């Protein structure tokens, strides 16, 4: 599994590098309504907290021989009981496969710091609502070193009433090492009311559970504030409270990635409650990273930013950065991309056309298909209507109620969530999925509308394992009255291969 994962990452990274130059001047992103916010609960720490000096912790963490291969114990006892209780047998394999893939991913990417021989007690598990567990791994009084376990993860189910409308899952560390804050045990709760039968639910859930497990590993405002002291909160010029990470490795990655030598902190999400604010990357600048606060597509990457942050906790060392190379959003866009607004005078800065959709037509509901940040799926964008208005500093358009996704500072970005054919959403789908042209009912091209089934006929679109999404205005000249369709640029899936650093 590990070998296959690395081969995939290496192959995909090579493909992305090859087509990067081709896409530099191509607008790529647009936006779709989000229904599934990921809002993890803040970590509930049972063990006593001891505040540490960051430098001393880092010095201890990087002692020779203090890191080892990661061993995560996934305890599914409660999960299996609740699968039967709530009649979730149809989704069982989807959940298990997604969780195991997430753990294999972390094991392949990270070394972990050796923890002291800590013993988890049965009574502590009952305090956090765990009803059944692997007795051989918990109740025999052996410590984590003796069992060669670095982290326990328990899985439970919840429902919409208790978790919140639109919440897919949440997770956090419940036990941490009292001297360093290193997570020792965490729980992830899945919303059993979510419809996981939709077309892309498998890949979508894999991204969701990667996101949640990363919270357990320490991507949490609680860990940042209590233990990782390279975390700051300040108020910007618009009076908005923002959180930033300014640890050494993260800053080095940011300076190189954005081509911004003066950056002094990488932004975290400023919206949401205690479990959201400061516990996710700012979506405006890091859309496409797995740790953005809103899961909008199933191809988000564990970027070099997230890997660097995990390393800067002192709990981990990164084995490789394969996944980091999968993200291209905002790359080499300079300091203006970070510091300035995405829309000025209703226009997007031409340097940022790949990141934000330049929305001119202000009719509500107008759609214009594009590509996801991973360039693997077609999506569409429309601006959202906010009944109570948008904060003045984020009002980019003439209408104070119109803007992009709130979690991206209301910028016009592209998004995709789980879909089904019955929703009749046109033009969304992964380029590898045969039959995507059947989504929705019609397509508007130029002056006319055509049936969605004729998209392939008009554009030469092709679905395959080697197909990617690009914006294209290509139209087959053999089509009757093809002049009527000229100039209509939209996301299209085309089969591609690289040769001599060029794209075909």
C-alpha cells in the first residue's frame, strides 16, 4: 500500500510539473455552494497541561534517535457496534477503507517522536464516551512503548442534531503528553446522517478523514496556543482578528512557495467558532490544502505547508514531501497575493486569474464551469447571496449581499462537493469518471444551448485515468453553425501526456 501510494504521488507530481507552464496564463478556478463544513470540536484534554518553553521542546524533540516509524492503532470496536446499531453496513467498507488509507498516508510521510511509556486507563476512555475498545491494547496495564503504539484513534458516529447542520465529521486529540502536548489518543466522529451514496463519496470521504486525522495529530488552535508558541493573533487594518503561524519551517516554505521574502506569518482561518478559528489554513491563500476549513473537493493535497507545520510541532519529522508538490494554488504569485484583496473595483488582478474567477455578469445563479485546484475535476462557479449582507471590508461588488465563499474572505473561488445525478448539477465531475457528460440537462455555448450529452461531440472531451481539466474554447468546426459557439471558454476534460517538457 505504501509503495503504491508513493508511486502515485511521484507520477502525479511529474504530470503537474509538466503542465504547470501550460496553465500559468489560464484562468482555472470558480465556485460552487458549500453544504458540508468541516468544523472539528476543540481538543478536550484530560491530562494536566504544563506550558513549555518552545525552544527547549524543539531541542528535546530533535535529539538523535528520538524519532521512529509511526505506529497508529485504529480501534474500531465502538465503530463496529454502532455500524450495526445504526444500520450502516452499506457504508462500512467506504469508512474503513478511507480510514486505513489515511493512516497509511501518515505512516508513509512522517516519523514520530518517541513518547514515554504512557499508560491509557479504562476509566479515562469512558470519560470521553468510548464504550468498547481493544482490551488487549488498553486493559492489560502495558504502556504505549511496550505495545509499540504512538497514537490511538477511536471512531464514533453522531447525528446532525448533535453535530450541527452540514457537518460531515469532527475530530481532535483527547489525551496529550502532559510535558510536550504530543497527541496520544484522539477520537473522530462521523455524521451518520450524511448521504454517502453520492457519486464521488469515496474520494470525498478519504479527504474528509485525512483532514480529521490531521486535527488529531496536532493541527489545532489548542495545541498551537498551549505548546507551539510560534502562533500569533493580531487585528488587521480592517479590524478583523486573524491568527497566523510563524514557525521557522512554515515561514521558509511560504517564502519559497509564494515567492514572498517578506512574509512574516501564514494565515489561519479567521471565521467560525472555537474549533474552527485558528485551526485551519486561510482558504484565500491556501485553497487546495487538506487543512482548509471547508472540504470542497476530493482532490485536496497534504501540502508542504501542512507537512512543515506538523514538523514544527516537534512531534514529527517529514519523511518526504511527495504530497506537498501536488498543490499549485497561489504558487509564485508574490506578496500581493497574500496581502491584497482578491477583487478590486469588481475586477480580479490579472496576475491572479488562475486563482479567482473574474465575475462580470451579476445575474444571480449564473454559472460558468471551470476546474478544481487539483485540475482533476470540472466544477462551476456562482456567487453566493448573503441575506444579512457581507462585512464592508469584503464587499467587492456593487451589491453588499453578493460575494464568494465566506471562508475564503468572500473571494470568488472554485469549489465542488458531493453530488448526485438527481441534483441535475451541470458539469461537475472527475475527469477519470466515464459518463460525466450526462450530469445536468443542458450547456450554454456562445449564443445557443446544447444538450449536455453533446459536450463530447462539440469539444472532443475525453475521460480517462490520464485526463485532466483545463479551460478551453475549442469547438469542432464540423459542427453546424460552429461560429455561434466560438469564444465560450470553460473547463473541459482532455487526455494528456508529457513529452520533452511539453503537454499534448
